[in-house]
């Protein structure tokens, strides 16, 4: 018999020297259960994926029914498949008129890759602008527009023609000119520390892109599907991108991503040559069925509104001199502490008490707070009490 723990450490490629290494037995609602009988509150939702909690019954049912019908039948875009069509129709009904055409992929980084290609093809330009401390994925194109050298430098050279500006810096917007194919950004920088865009800056950025014929790409991989209190974060700002990228919570736990744009912009993928951007498994019917079921639940149960309630509870409860700030929108929040040691101790203490937390890639003093949107008030309140207890137990050593 295979020893799962031994196989994990001996044969699964590791991405750090210290993986969490919980051995998961099953998961339900906001909880993860391990083979040793422990239970954990998943307060990061699998990094903003499990917004409906784990094993949502309506998502599970949709998956089971679709598996019984068919799985892969043809590369993307050739056959009419009900799960894709239903999902595209429902999603488009929630988006502005300029974002009615949707291209399905497998993941967030693939959505960003496709968006960058689409922008270059549609504009005939090559230069791209991104922002420092951004995170857009680990494939070469997405990494090329990720604004943190520590992740980029090991893989140089990356895509040429990428220029980085400071996030929320209005005095740098004029650097966008008629040679730029696209500007890509997260309306709320996620891994950069849960930093929301300034509304006036974002509106000025939209105006400048329109003036110069530059396509504006919003990476809403992490902020999408209700997490910020609206279906997508751009809806808070009244600023509509030319291309919208999405993934993570989109699939209700199944792998799927997409990028949306206009009919006119997507024409670029059909000619010179045809099939110049294709995917074998993008929009897989099982993932599309799960996504369709999950989106129906999200809209029906008004879970974006629930995110607003979660934000209010978190910000009201987590008040302490040892907390620098709680920032973000909805259930996409960052708990800013003062030192790395304090942050590490708080995360470890909460883990011992059955609460799974973590920090963002770019900051070791900011704890990610991204609970499932279906979390009950009781579980939320109990979890926040433990987090506050941990913060008071481990004051920062300045």
C-alpha cells in the first residue's frame, strides 16, 4: 500500500522547503478535515477559490450529472456544448455590453496570457505596461507583467517591451502612449498586499487608455465572483476594462478561467491566421457545469452582499494596538501586522487552534483573510475571536 505522506515528499514536486502538509480526508462548507481527525476552518478559501465553501451540493450535483453525459469531446470552440453555452450566457448577462464575448481557459495565468496576446493582436502594438508589486501568474507571459523582481529574475529574459509604473501614481499615467498595446492591472492588488486602486486614479487610467487606443486589462482572478462585495471589483469603481480576466472562485472548486471582451476585439483571434489562439481543455464541460451551477448559487443567494457583511464584522472585531490596519474590500482583506515574527506566531497559533491562515506572496507581515462567503456568523465570530486572541498573545518585538 502506498504511504501518502511518503509519496507526497518523495515524488510530488515541492515548491518550498516547508509545505503545510495537512493530509486532507474530506472537506465540507468552510471546513477541511484531515486523516488524523482534525478539523480546520479554511479562512483563506483555498486562496480565494472556495467562495461557496467546499463540496457545495449544487456544484457537486452538476459535476456528477455532466460526468455521466460526457467529458472531453473536442478542442475548445468547435463543438456546441451545453455547459459552456449556459455558463457563457449567464455570465454575459451580468457583464457590460462591451464584455459579451467570453473565451474559456483552464486557469488564471492562462486567462492573462490570452488577454496579453489578444491585446497585441487587436492593436498591432507590442509594448505593455504593468505595475510594481503586481502578480499575474507564473507562466512566462504572465510573469513578464508581474511586478516583483524576486520572482522574475530567475527566469530572465522574459517578454520584451514591458514597462512598470507605480500603482496609484497619477503622475505616471502620461507614460501610456500610442505605442502601448495594453495596460494590465489588478483593481485590488492581491499578492502585493491587498491594495485597492484609488478610484480617481483608475478613472484617469481609463481615460488615458481610451485617448491612446490602449486596451485596459483588469486581472480579477482573485477579486472576482462576489469576493469584494460585487460580482467583480471593477463594478465598485464605475470603470469598465476592455478585457476582463477571471478564474479562481469561478469554478466552485473546479479548474476554469476565462477572459471577456467585445466582439470587435475578439475578431483578432479569428483571422491571420485562424485558430491563432487555441486550447484543448479550456472550458472543459465538467468545469463549465460546475461554474454555471456555482454562479447561479452566487447570484440567487446574494453572496456578494454576504461579503459586505463579512467585511464589516472583520473590521469591527479586529481592533487592537498591535494591528496596523485591516484593508481591502468585502471578503478580500489583509490584516497588516508590525513584524514578521508576530505574523508567523499568529498564523501558527491559529493553525494549532484549527484555523488555516496565510500571508500574501509579496508581504510577510500581512495575513490574508478570505473566508468562504457561505461561512456562518457563528463560525466567523469564533474564528475572529481566536485571531484577536493570537494577536494579543504575541505582541510585536520592535
